[in-house]
C-alpha cells in the first residue's frame, strides 16, 4: 500500500490535512499543469510572459487565450487556508 499523500499545505500545522488534488504540489500523478499569465511578446518560437506559475525553462505544451466565458461560472468557494497561502504567492 502506498503512503498517504495527505499533508498540510506548506507544512503549516494550522492548516488541515488535505490530499494531493487539493494542492498544487509537485508530487502529482500527472505533472501537467495549467496556469494563466500575461503575454508580453512573441519572437519566433520564443514567448515572453509575466506571472506564469512555472519554473524558468519548463516546456510549454499549449497556449490558449483566456476568455471570461471560460472562467468559473458563479461564485468561487475555497477554504480559508488557500486564501492565506495565496495572499503573498505572486
């Protein structure tokens, strides 16, 4: 039996134990990620962006425009610990 993937986000004891799909940790079953960012420019195959949630040099497999209609429909609800974690993320 594999060890439990439950852990406290960022190891913070004030936050609850949560599973891997409640986190953005690297130890996921599928390491593909989705991130949004601002496009600054394109030069051939080089794409310059700001605010991409990835390590410099990470391969980008696909680019899509963001449209409000593709965003969440209605109110987005998330736990308090996620709001605290993201407060100083960018």
